[in-house]
C-alpha cells in the first residue's frame, strides 16, 4: 500500500461525524426489538396467535404505502427550510413515544388493534427519520469519505443493536426474576423491552442535535406537487439514477419483508423460543456490523454499485439456503452469513445517492430514495401474507424475498 492509498483509507473522526453516527446506535434497537425480533414474535405468538402473521403483514404493507407518499413530502420540506434536525427530532419523539406505549399491549387478542396501530406509528416515524438523518451526511463528511462515514454509522448501529439485545436478554428475558422488579405476569418482561428501546433512542440521539448542523435552506415557492414532479425530473436527469431507484425499490422491498418476518419465521418454522430468537438476532447483528464496517471501505475502493451487486448475489444464495434448510444448524449458518451482506447493501445505497445528488437537492433525493424503498414495499409483506394464508407455511412467504433480490440485481446499474 502506497502513502497515497493509505491516506485515502484514513477517516477523520470528528465530533459531528461521531454524533451523526451515534444516531444509528440510538435508533437501531427500536426496529430490532420491535418490528423484527421481540414484539413481532410476541404479537404473532401471544397477542394474536391465530392469524397474527397475516395481520402483521397487512399492517406492514399499509405503513409502507403511507411511507411512500410521505417521504418525498418531508424531504422537500427539509430542503426548503433547512431544518432537517427539527424534523428528525419530531420523528424521534413520535417513534419513541409509540414504541413505549406498546408496554400497555397484553397477551390477549383484544389488544391486537392497539398493538397494530402503535406499531404502525413507530415504524412510520422511525423510517421517516432517516430521510432527515441521511440528508445530514454531507454536513459531517466530505464526498470522498461518504462510503466510510456511512459504513461507520451502519457498523455503530449494528453494535448498538447487539448491546441492546444482550442487555434485554440478560436483564429481562432469561432471568427467572427480571430486573427492576418486573414480573413475568402478562408477559411484562417482554413488554418492558419496548420502553427500554424508546429510552435508548432518546438518550443516544441527543448528541446529534448538539453537534451536527443542518444544511442551508433551499427556499422554493412552487406547490408541492410541482416540487415533487421537479424532484422526479431532477432524478431522471442524473445518469443511472432512475434505474438505481427501480432496483432499490425491488431489493428494499425484499429487505422490508426479511426484517418484518425474520423472527416470526424462525419461531414458526423452527420453533425458536424468545430467548433463541434473541440469540439469533445478536449473531445476525454481529455479522451485519462486520459487513457494514468492511463494506464502507469496499464502497470507497470499488464503488457503490459493485458492492450492491455482490451483496445481492450473496443474499439471494444464502436466502435460498435458509429457506430450504432441513434443520436448525443449516438455518443458523445461512442466517448468520446473511448479515455480512445486509449492511453493505443498505450503506452503499445511501452513499450512491449522496454522491449522485446535486447539493441543493440532496434531501429531496433522499426522499425519493425513501420513496423507492417504500413505494412498493407493501407488496412483499402482502405477498408474504397471501402465500402463508394459501399454503400454511412460512417458507412459501419467505421465498418472496429471493425473487425481489434477484430482480434488483438484474436492474442494478453496472457503474
């Protein structure tokens, strides 16, 4: 390695960059504990054991549809007013509040509607928050360091999820007597994890609001519909951006389905207990964090599209193995390996837009990135629910993920 290359691999860890990255640490336990590994499993096995998977699929699909509509709206507003941090703060309060309120959901079907509504609000707020969070990347890093900065944030996020999962496992799920006087009646030791996730979010998100500056406002007087049309027109003029957004639409739909039903799949197909689901989640987040960290360097070295294409191939192969797994051992191995490629795929998508988007339209382009990730993301969960309802097996539902990954690969730009 020559001196020039060595300097290219060095990333200056400034206070704003660390504060920005810490938001991934703050936010990752919310979807990890809520939508993927704890509350979703609790809902489908204890709150609504009959038809819970299908109901969760409908809720996820409806929320994704609303996100597709709202993401460009919020992105444009942030561009105009230059107050991405204010919008981000609002989403933190909404998402954290809705997540904490899930404490009141008890293991009884009469609480199903309450659980679905609060879950939808939590998912909506946390997803929208990343429109504003992503738009702050240029405020903390130079363009040549976007890949490493984004990879750092993803890696920190997975580390946060791992620590939170370990703490939840040790404090609440495994002990005969959970911490802080929490009993196990009415699954209180499971429900309290939602309050834990909300508190974690609020505490660790605070440094971003202290040390990261918002981008300068870009005033626009046009009606929103005109602005949205203009944003799409701008994206159409950026080389390869339309094709990327379509590819992103497909593979993001696959990831949404994977995240929404990964824990449910393990519990339903292989009979994982809540403790086993958490251990699996910890292993998956460790491999995902490793993948995100190395993926950031690979992105700066080889380019975002190459990283995404390799990740999609690997996810398709490993996902197929996990679906066809004849026993737990094969599922554990394939599932853990999946994490190595989830992080780089997500991180490089963010970097691709940061590099391609004009500075004055970055928040709008991140809004379109969210739109591409959510415009059809209701289809994956919807098809999952239909497949499970029709066949009675979660394996059929999870096969939708592979189809979407393969389609995303073939549409991904080559450079």
